C-alpha cells in the first residue's frame, strides 16, 4: 500500500468525544465514525442524492441517511434499505491518530463494482440507479458503452419473442450518444434511456435460453425455417453460420430477405434488421451473437399482416414504382393524420389507430431505403409493403385541416429542438419515447437523402406536428367499450 495514500483525519481522543469526523481531501469527502470499539470510514456523500452521511444516524454498524432513510452496513458498504452501496475505506491508528487509506481501486475493480451495481439496477429496472452507475463509469474514465453491451447480454434471453423496440431504440440512442461526444449530460441520457428500455422489456421475464446446437448453414434452409416458424431449426442454422466464421456482413442479405418475405409485424421485421446492423456497427462483434439470435427468434414469431384479407386486396392501394413518391405519400398521411382517431373510443377495433400508425411508415421507409440500396433485388417487396402502409392509413387522414403552421423554417434549428425534447422526453411509457426517437432519426435521414424539396418540406412539417401533438398512452374507455361489445356478442 502506498504510504502517500494514507491521510490523517482526527485524534483518537477527539473522535472518542465527537463520535464522527470528516476528512476533506481535494474533491473527496470521507466520514469517519466511532461505534463502540470500532472505527469505520465511508464516503461522506450519500450515493443516492449526496446528503452528508456524517450527519446521518448511527445504530450499531448501521448508518442511516437522514434524507431518504437509506441504510448502509458500514463494515461492508452494502445498502440495506435503498439502492446503491456506499464505498468504505480502510483505517488505521497510528501515533494516537485515525488514518484513512484513500487510494483508488484499480480500473478493473472499479468497473466490476459499477457493473455489479448496474446489473442490480437493470434487474429491477431502476432508472435512477442506472443513471448514477452510468455517471460513475463516466467520471471514472471507463468507456460507458460497456454498459450497453452488458445490458444486451443480460436481456437477450429474456425477450421471449426476440428483438423488441428496446434494441431498435438502442441503435438510435447510440447514434445520438456518439453525436453528443462533447456533452456528457446528453450522453448520460442516451445510455440511461437505452438501458432502461431493455431493462423494462426484460423485467420479470424468465430466461428462455437459446440452444447451442448447430447445423451447417445455408441461406435456403434458413429462409425455409423462418417461413415455417421453426425457431429451433433457424437458431441451429444461425449457430452453424456463426461457428463457421460468418458475420453479420455476410448474413445481412439473408436477414433482409427473411424480413421482407411477409408484411411482417407492421414493418418491424425490416426495421429491426436495420437497427441490429447499426448496433453491431457501433458496438462491434461482441454483441453480434446475442443480437442475431434475438432477431432470428423475432422473425420466427412475427405477425404476417399480408395474410389478412384487407392487405391482400391490392385494389385498396395506390401501387407506386418510386420510393420517393411512396415516401412523400406516406409523409402526407403522417402530416395530415386525423388525430381525432388517437382519442376516439366509439369506433370499431379495426379503427384503433393513433400516431404510431403514421410514424411507422417513416421508420419502415427508412429501413426499406437502407436495405434495398444494399440489396436492390428486394426493392419490389419493400416498395409494395410501403404502398400497403399508404393504403392502410389513407382512411385516417384529414386533408381539409390547415397544416401550414407546422412548416419548418430552419431545419437545423428544428432538429436541435427535437433532440432537446428527446433528451428530456418525460414519458413514462418507454415505447412512446422510443418512437419519438426512432421517428426523428428516420425522418432526419430521409430529409437528408431526399432529392425532392416538397418531400423534405412535408417530412419536416409532419415531424414538427407529431413532436407538438398530445399523445394518448392509455385507452381506458375504448378498451371498455370494445370489450363490452366483443364479450357481449356471446350473450
Ligand atoms: S440522499 Fe441519502 S437517502 Fe437520499
């Protein structure tokens, strides 16, 4: 132990008299307590919200923070009531003085301690603690993206139907994270939101582990297994692919193909392929296996709306051959969405539509462009499905409404405002937050890629309206009325 790391705090005699003492050394504050024959030292700042623990209440070896009543075992630092543990410090008596050893643990030890705390927060989906543990990673100079990698590891076997919005949103949170490299507070928000969403989706779910069995991979067999919803076989083929050294770059095309075989889960299949690619790009091969296993599982479980009669009726849709045209048509649906449907409770179940029904074509369009520019053979399916989105949403627009006030004058300024709103969204519902984020990212990208000024203007105005519209998160009366009607049919 480095002798320079010992600091003299107080005389034994004075501590005997006062029962507590405080050491201030640079930014550090350490509280020292005399309890019976023992002397113990802990961080003075409560790990919850920083109340000075030297003013806390001591009973035996339990220290209570007087602000929110968190209790700590001072011998171990373990939090007995509350959340985060408090750091303890070795002490020694020398020359009738109490000394505290203030040397920092190694980076490895620190990382391990913080990740243990983060895992506890993750398991209980505790937002505050997640944020604090991430802040600790940052201030200790540890690359905070390790927390995202760990969260994927802790969650992927708990998503019983595979990839959820949490992984999709993670890709966009990571994008904002890297765009905010000089703003640690914004970066903290991005990582906390990404991790909290994963934690929320995993909360209380049992592990549904993936078999390690593998069989030699072939694209045809993989496509057939997914078409047959045979998760076991699809997973074994994927394991075979990974074992033989294939990576997402080589598998991306077959995933794109699988995602576009049907009008899958309101477009989520393809959206998830694009988002998975981005997360792997940001975090590296370490996350490839869990994310691809999860994506494969999702592809086997997704709904296939193209099998519904209403989707097969091509006459309902205006089939277009151009992505730009379809993007603009869907953007118009977005801009002119009749938001009375968002609030309605007196309509049939088939008219249960809201803002998310018109934002999804934007994220789907973005995914179609990204994937189909890489694999042009899928343009036909991608565009067809985009036209389905347009036809499906057409009955829910109100083109008579005046939308001129939503026109965006300064694009860059508007995008900056959107980012501010995302970084302080205030939604309890993680899915709503994720959609705000992913719609923003998709629209921003399409505005940049579009060559058509009118399309750009419509996209921006639609996004502006969406960001300023009240969103309804829970449909209590709608559920009651529709359920009365459904159940009542049998009576
Ligand atoms: S600040 Fe200590 S319990 Fe809240």
